[in-house]
C-alpha cells in the first residue's frame, strides 16, 4: 500500500491552529510551498507565486513555514507506519510504501489494514491520510491519488488493468505537463491507448527512458519490492524550457533559480543534504542525470550552487549538441537539522546566515524582492506586485 498525508505542510498548520480549518491556506508567502485542499479548489498549487495565489483567491490565508513542526509531525506519522507493518519504505516527509502481504490472519484484509492505518494517523497525529492498495508499487501510488483527499482506494487483484486503462495519461506517476502535452500531440489520451502500443514504438516516439517507463506502467509491470528501512528523503524542483535553443548563460540562470528554490525549501523544512543531482531532458525526450556528493550535509545555497554548476558544466557538451527541454535539480541524502558540525574555517556558517536573512525578506516581500541579476533574463515581463505587502490574508 502507498500512504500519503494530504497537503502535509498545510494540514499541519490547520491541525495546530483551529481557526485555519476549512479555510484556503498556503504555506510560504513568496512561493507557495503547500496548499490546503480548500486553496486547491481555486487552482492554487505548490510552486506558484504568492501574487498568483492571491489573485486566484483574495481571501487566502498565508502561513510562514515551521520546519520543526513538520519534522515532528513526520516522525509521528512514521511511527504509525512502523506500528502497522514491519516493512516500510519512506518516500519523503509524509509518504511511504508499506508491505502488508502475509498479514491477513493477524491484521485482516488489506482494506481493513488501510482503513485502520488512516484512522490511527488521524487519532494519534491529527492529520488526514490517503491510502492506495494494489498489487504493485506504481499502482498503489496511483490508487492513493485516486483516494485523495482523506480516503482509501483498493484496486482488487485481477482488476488492475480495468482500473488503470481508463485513466487519463497525466494520472501516471512521473508524467508531468510537458510529457502530457507530448502524449496528447501523439494522440494518447488514456493509459489504455498507451498500453495498446508496442514498447519499441513508444521508445521511437518518446525516447528510450520515457518510452520504456510508460510501457511498463501502462501494463502494470513493476517488479520492485518494498524495501524495509529505506527512507528516501529528497527535495527538488524542475523547469520546463520548451524547444527554444538556450545559451550557457541562460542555462546557468535556470540552475541559479532552481538552487535558490530547493535550498530555501530545505531550510524551511529543517533539512540538510549531501547529494546534488542535476537532471536533463533532451529534445528527443531522452534523459540523463549527474550527481555530486559534498563533504558534509548542508542547506547553504552557495555550496549546493557550486555542485550544481559543476554538474551543468559537465553536461553542456551534450546539451549543446542535442538541445534541452527541461532541467531539474534535487538534493538527496537529507536529514533533519542544519547539518554536521562545520570544519574551520566556518564559511558555510556565514553563508547560511545570509541565506536565512534572504529567506526572511522573500517571505515578507515576495520571491523577486531579492533576486540574482542573471535570473532577470529568464522573465519576459516584470513581476506583478506582491499582494501580501498590505498584510491582507497574512498570519504573522
């Protein structure tokens, strides 16, 4: 089964402040880090600018992130996960796969286990949980999305393809807006239409990685097991670039923006990480990823940026030859806290203090209140005025 807390950051805020319950809430003022389901009803989503959220919903309530509260809630949720199954594979702060095979005589049917898990998280942690149950990990993930918000969806054995094939292609795990647009342009609207095409044909149309992945998912082929004790923590962001040719300076500006966003989210959530991964999608939809592990866990923008720039430099020859349609940046090997004790000289400490000050300014006055000169070239128009300057809808 796949268990996922609904709108995690926003749900923690609504739990801790009863006055926010039932109201459209976003976490993060300059950039929306999370949106409650009441806010999502207005079209607000994570990654959206604060001014856009305010335009869509003038009465939205903005809450500044509280990393320690989210860390505490995450630990409590995972205690319930581990009380439910001995085999738990964490996928982030608020979601995990649980293997409940062979637990029937002791714990009941998978649906009974899922409903009990959902009830325990609500009673012990005070948060809404959605659970998907299926015969494979990828289908359980899709099922949990179907269960949202605050529900359970069980895909019965033997009924996997009946559930999967009518779904729109954008419901597949890993299919974002750009891939959705590409699939629609090729005439693929449903998962069943993908499943009807041979894998080699999908590879020729979408590239080796995407073609093989979608062929497998569309036919519910996923042999992966739930791996006990593995808790993959990562924070990342990506930017679609279209098919326009980009100069090295423009790509560097994109990486700058990604690093700013990822490192800011890490600090807000109270995380430090060691492994920086740069992902590149070429014009033919093939993908590559390059990684670099730094000496010690960090959330410092300068350290992550140095690693990201070195990865971009290594990828530039292939990018210039093949073209690029997307860049993504993810930091893995995260742990709670600001990082290990720093070695002398403590340059990172000064850098982190500066990052924190910039985070505060951006939360108060918007993401573009302090920005890099290189990032200005990424926008064709000036940023709209920050709607939160007058304090409307803001909770200090």
